[in-house]
C-alpha cells in the first residue's frame, strides 16, 4: 500500500504533464507540426491518458497546439503572420503593464532588475541557455509591479507562445545585442522618470526581436 501522500493527485498529474509538454514544445523537442500521439506521450511522461488529454487542451488555449480533424493533435505550425500578430499584441499589453507599474518602480527595485540584466547579458556572452530564464525575469519584474493579475496572465500566455520563436531564431543570431541591449535603455528611461521613452525602448526591443524572427524565416516554407 502506498504511503499517504505518495500518490500524486489528479490535479498535480495534469499540471506536471502540462508543464513538461509545454517545456518540450518551447525547447523544440517537439518541433512545429510534430504529431502529439497520446500513447507516446503517456509513455514519455509516465502518466495516464487523462492528464495528457487535459495538458493538450490547455496548450490549445495557448495556441501552442492545434487539433486537426481526423488526424489528432500536433504542435502548432509557425508562420510570419502569427509572429506579426502576436508581437503587435505583446507591444500593446506590455506597454500598458509598464504604464500601470510605473508608480511602483522604485530605485531599489530597479537596482535589483539591473543586476538580473547584467547576469542575463553575461549568460548571452557565454552562450548559456539559462539566459532565457533571466530574460523572462527582467521583463516580468517590471510587469508584475502593475498589480494587474489578468494583464500579467495574458502576457504570460503570449510570452510562452513566442518563446519557441525566440529559441528557434536564436540558433541563427542573438536577439540581445551586448553592445546596444535595449533592456538597459528601458531601465535607464525609468530611472530618468520618462515613461514615454521607457515604453518606446520596450517597443523597440520587441520589434527588434520580431524582425530577427522574420529575417530567420523569410524565404523559408512555413514550418509545420
């Protein structure tokens, strides 16, 4: 008989399957267009069919997975139209999050974010993949000060959706340039008390990433 608490609850099994599958998609272990066969996923993640089905359903909501009639689920294909749409939406939401966070961005908070940014740039220099986590942290340390759970939640969904684009494109080039890192420009504008300049630097940062992705995939067939 298993010890009390040793058997994961249905909710935790679903959450575990969801997190593992999402990470595998974002990391490119399951490339765009790859079929997601239930039997293979249950074996890969060591869970039953129900958590896999629920994980796939959640990832459909995030538009990381498509369900194709008579064929089943697959990793959502990538397209330049999608890149344009999602980055335009991100600019709108993240600029608004920065505006709402503005009164809460103290000097102490900015000092902490600046240290994270320095670690991020150093990891880029060393080609350390842990840089992605620090990159996310720099952004969300700002957005979470907006004190808007819904706004942060929506940004998190779009962030996850675009993470696979960034990781695929980063195989060709870096979207953080050590010499002119726009994250530093965002923080400098905040310190100067210039919200418009900070939002402009944030927009420039996102637009530059989108251009890099476009350059990486322009002229190629849509993947998936």
